C-alpha cells in the first residue's frame, strides 16, 4: 500500500473564533511585569484580599487552579500461515494510533513580593477572558505547560503575614534577640561557682536565629511589606493517545509493540479526522471509529481538541520454530529492525538483540 499524506498540519486550531471575536494582542501580555515562570511564588493570599474581576468569579488562590470551560457551546490481524520449509511463519501486524492534541485552561490567584515593579491594574483596561488571551502554541503532539499572568488583574496590597512591617518577631528568642547561654544553661556560673566565661555571667547569648535583631525578614513579602496579587492563567497542552493492535494470534505480548518500530503506511492529520472506513482490515476501521468516539467523549468539554492525527503502521513479524536437544522452541523476529523475541530461549546468550 502506498503511503498517503492527507491534509497538512498548518491549519488553524479548531476554535470557533466567531464566539470570541476579539483576541487580545500578544503585546497586552508582554506589557505585564516580568515574573520568572519557574519562580516558586509565595503561599496563597487570604480570600478577603482578592479583588472581583469580571469573568474570573470563583477563581481561587493556590492549589491546582480552577478549570475554565472553553467559550462554546491491535493485531488481530491478518495472519497468513505460510508454512515454509524451515517452519517459519510470516505474520502481518498492524498498529492503529489516534493522537488528539488538546488544550485546557485554568486560572488561580497568585501573589509575589511587591518591590516597585509595574502593576498592570484594571486602570489599563478590562481583563480579557481566559480563552481570549493569546498564548504562543508549542510544537503539536507534545505535552507542554505555559503560565502567564492575566493582563489588567494586578493590584498591590499590604502584606497580611507581617502587617506590612516587612519583618516578623523571632520566635526562638521571643523578639528579645537573646537566648539562654548554652554553656551554663542560663545560670551565669558553672559547676565550681565560677562565672561563666561564655556569657560573662549574664546567662544570655545572642540569638543565632535572628542574629540578635529580635526580628526576621517576612518570607511572604521578602521584607517589602507589600504584595502584588494577580490572576495566573495556566495553559496545558496534552497529546492523548489511543492505540490498537491488530494481531493477537501471533502470541506476541501486546506490551512489546511499543518497543517495535514498524513502517508507516497511512497518516492523516487535521483539526478533526474522520473514522477510517475502507481499510482492507476491518479491525483497523473499527479501532479508528472507537478511538475517535472515545476521544470526542472524553476530551470535548474541558479540553478542546486542537489537532488530530491518525496513523497505521505495518509491523512485520516472523515466527520461527526450531528443535534443540530434541525439544521444540520458537522465537519471533519483529519490526523493521528485526528485533528478536524469544520467550522460551533454551540457553541465554547476549549476542543478539533480544526484546
Ligand atoms: Zn531571635
Ligand atoms: Zn553562660
Ligand atoms: Zn510580609
């Protein structure tokens, strides 16, 4: 069979843009202050600190964030027994695969220490709705995550952890800066009634937790006393895979197929693929129909499908029977690389590529 290449991968994502007619230009996102993507942000702010932002009602602080619904509505195969003089059987194995590349979006409140950076507040405009924010698309059919601040949702607040002071009392020395001398246990003298030389008889020494200051920098605001709050949009791209093997008669464990390279004989890619109906092996047609139905049911609501790709691979398998010490054994050679699978190999060796 000839390789078929159908629609190209360059089509636009399968959104209905008419429902969200005004995507926000990328510059709106770029205008937001620089926040390193990997930075571990401080813990969640209390609910009373959070502003009301239209379109983001119900967005919570911390945790995994809440999902934002999109703005819209096998190798049973053909075994051909061909007894050959050397008791060798050629089997045909076919592998069907459907990949559905999906995108999901969720939002949550975040906060960072405020140190005078630009605050993209509601004074600069209305916050765009989650699905109107343009986020650069990563390569198709690969899992990926991107986190961006939602434009115009930032504000500054006094830090709730330190009452805007930027520092908190040291708990080890109860803000005195001094703790009991560890040598004389706070008595000021040692066993023989000699004055303790470590603390000069005071019974106290400097607190090493706060270096004697009695306070420590607040971890929430990193000492600034102020926080910047904003809504963060998390975009997750996932490649969902359905695989079906057509050849259970070969006796080859299904788990091995992922290690075998086959030859691609059919590829179709577009925003939505249609079930294959006219492939000579009806199991492939059924696998295609099942896969497309399953993915549509599982993914449609929260994770719109951006692009789908379905492929059929031809996997050559040869089963060879042989005798050794008057006992019968068999092995398989599989795939385009002729890898060997030998479940009952009588003498272990390390000279061949065994799966
Ligand atoms: Zn202290
Ligand atoms: Zn002492
Ligand atoms: Zn603080």
